[in-house]
C-alpha cells in the first residue's frame, strides 16, 4: 500500500508505491567506507579540493524505507566493483615484477547495468532538494524526472547515447589502493543538472543524462557503456605484454 507520509521527501515518490515511512539514506553507499569516513569534492563547501568528513554527515531523509531497500543491490554492486578494481590492480603489481613473456590471461568483469544505476542513484542523492532540475525538461528544482527515477530502479533504460561512459587519456596510468575515494563534479546547463563526472577510486566515469553522444569532455576521451581495459606489464626485455583484462559489460 502506498504510504502518503513517505512521499513527502522520497525522491522516488513518482513510482507511486512508497511505504514504510522516510528512512535515512547514505548519499554514498556505506559499504564502501568500512572505517566510517569519506573524502568528497564537488559540493559548494568543498569545490576547491577534496575534504574528508564522517560518513554520518552524508546521510539524509530522502527515500522511503521501501525504495531504500529496493536500491540495496546497487550498494552491493558498487562494493563488488571496488573490490574488483583492487584485485585487478593487485595482480598488476605482482606481475609487473615477474618479467615473464607470457601470462595466463585473467578477466575481471563488472556489471555495467548495476554500476550505471548506482551512479545515477548517487547523482540524484547529491542533487535532490538542491537548486537544479535533475535531468531534462521543466519540473520542480531539486527533483529528478520520472524517467530518471524509473531508470534508477531498473524499470526503464537510458535512451540512445545517454548513460555511463568511462573517461580516460591515452596511456593514462591508474593506481588503486584499498581505501575508497569518490570525487563528484556536477555538470549543468542553465537550471538543469545534466551530467556528472565521478572519480571512483582513480577510475573516471561520466554519467550523461542527455540522449546524445559525448565523445570528449574536458580533454578526456569518453567510451560509452561496454569497455575492456587491458593491463600490460614488462617482460624480461622491457616489452609490454598483456597480463589481464578489466571489462565493464551490459546485459
């Protein structure tokens, strides 16, 4: 049964099935920060440089209990993504010291559908009840469009070239350690929040809310959805040989 009291501050109220009253939602998934602290950037109070704060400071009453629970799989997926990035980097650190000419190729796979929805959920969390219209069109400031809400809950998909991109430069080196960091920069046109640039433990992602292709942003090359990154390490003669592959896949 729809709970009218839960609709007051739930950003998914347009789905029409709120229940359980308002519950506290972590703006960024709690499971990513086991030590209880988070480094953030992109808000009006930390635009210049990243700032560490307690995770409790990033909790808001913005989802009803039902919708909060419905999105828990996205939090689990984000944690699996981070663990996968750490594991792939750990293998790189081991193999780059071996100087072999051939390796058994290992694949590390990330569920792109769930990761894309996690970035959308996080962008909405950051933008809810703030000054921008979240998404295209004209609707109340600080609220996501009904289409974006449906996408976040897996009831619809991004149109055309909207959705998740990876951002990189040719030859870019990435270092990942076991302490998670998230940097977020909102991208707006007029009064509309239409994209977000995220650094997810040194990997950069661009979430595009517009149904048009982005090929480059601030000098970074953007690759839409399915991506395969090769890790290469030096052999005994200094030549780069393939070690393992990181893949973001859609289904």
